[in-house]
C-alpha cells in the first residue's frame, strides 16, 4: 500500500523564498511531500488548527507577527510534531529559538541559517524524520512482557562494528538493539525510553546487558585470543541516577575476568544542576572503576558543550547530520574537531555515526573523523556472529585508535 505524502507548511513573507523552499523539498526523496505555502502567519495558524501537518517551516523576521510569536501560537494550538526554522539570524540565536520551541512542547525543532545549500536542507529534513522515528514510543503495555523477557534472557543482542575509516580495521562494537523472541527488533534507545517511566527498570536492564556482554567477551577471548575487544553501551540519566549500578557492572566483569576498559558507556542525556547528585557520583565512578565514558550525539539533544567542558569523556560520537551541518557552515575542514583538544579530547577520539553510504564516509574523513559506524562501514552483527567478526581481524585483536589526521 502506498504511503500518504508528508504534509509540510511553509511560512515566509517573501514569495521567492517560499518557492525556493518548495523546490528544495522536491529533492527530498524519502517521502512524497505535499506543501502548503503561506505569507501571512495568521492564515498559517488557521490551517495548522485544522491539523495534519508533519513539519512546519518558518522564517523569523516577518512583518506583523514575527516568527517567535508565531511559534508560540503554534504550540498553543497543540502542535507537537516538527519545526524547521530558516532565517538569516546567527546560529546561536536560532538555536535559542529552537530550544524555546522544544520547551513549548514541539517534539523536534531544528534550524538552518541563510544562506544554506539544497544539500543542507535535505540533510535537515532527513535528520528531522530520523529523530521523529526514533521518538515513536513503544506501547507501555509491553513493559511487563519485556521485563520478563530480559529476566529470562530470551533475546539476542545486535552490534554495530566501529571501524577505523582509513584502514577499516575493527576498533569496537556498539550495542545497538535487542532481537526479541517474537522476531521483533528493539533499538537500545527505544528500550531505554520504554523503561524510563518504571523506577529501577533501566539500571536493572543495564546490569543484565553488561553481564551478557561480559560472557560474550569471555567466549570470544577463549575462542580467538582477542584481548582488547571493546563494547559500547548506551545509557541514560535513569541509569546514572541509580545507586551502585556501576559497582554491579564492575563485579560482573570481574566474574568473567573481563577488563573494565573493554566496556564503554555512551551517555545519551546531558546533565545540569538539577540532575540528581548520584548522576555525578556515577560519572566519577565510571572513570574510577576503569570504564570508558562516551558522549553520544554531539550537536544533538541535551549533550551540550558545557557537558563536554565538565564531564570526563573519552570519546565523542558525531552523527552524520551534525557533520553535514558543520560542513555547510565551515566547508570540508580536517581540523573541524580541533576545539575538542581544549576539552581534553584527542582528535582520534571522534567517532562518526550514521554513515549509511560512501558519500557519508567521505564527509566524515574530510571533517577529521578517524573512526565511524554505519551500514557503509560495516553491517550490524548479531551476537552469534560476533566471534566470526572478531576472528577476521589480523592477530585476533581489534585496532586501537589510529593516528589523528
């Protein structure tokens, strides 16, 4: 059955710019798109009130009702989907407006600074719909059966290999999903989202996953002598705010004689002064116990630059969308992440993610990333094929970080 087109609303007081946006949307091949164009914010609001829009694209500097007031009125109407702000204001100002939009309840708010390329526009659309798909919440009724399945260990794990971009040598594995008994696939971020409303569920699931990974690492070491295989596991604030969870993970690794350095925890959420004190204690404990701490989704979500200043990250993961955005602003620049050195992070510790085609890999290398993961780098691997993937590495030992470009 053919999918219904996505409905976009475009608001800009200049006819030429409205037509340009509509034309650029025609390059977006992921979905068929229907576009309604408006020059008057009041008329746009009347159409939004009728419902049905998947994305609103708006300018900020308009006569009469400005874009900020328009966005506030959009939120008052109950619109909760996606917003793309296109304006000539500077990036920091537009980021502030996007943050305002998110705080008003709009699920996904992004921006583009004029001038921008058609490529950057399409990349923004892809990023928006990627985020919307990730946000699609699983049914809460599944929590009980999921917890039972986790306890019974009637699932398999799926990993995405992380490789050096120049040599394609294996560096690590990122735990991406659970393959459930009914044949379903549950991405790890969806698992965390599903369990976040149940007190103690996220840390309990994390401990189960760490023990399962520890057994796998022990098996692969025994079978092929791989001593330095590393696995990265995504965590959220619910995991960080639990008492003793990382002590339990440490004990599980000791039980299977696996080094803590073989495990990395990728932080999905940022921390602020309102975060539970246990979160900061557990960040320190991760480092003290010898685990690695990774920043997930640089340039997205709540992991802000202030988190990079304050938290002792060993690696930063940079999604393709952020790389496209940086390239649109700066061009291809191998030293784009040089600033991370001031945070105590070497350039070799930048890993590009969501590399789904060869062009994405080229962009990542041009922007100075030395590691990456995604379908263009290596397809995902179920746990029963993990040994085969590691055994294919020369000398049975994954590569360490390559020399920075």
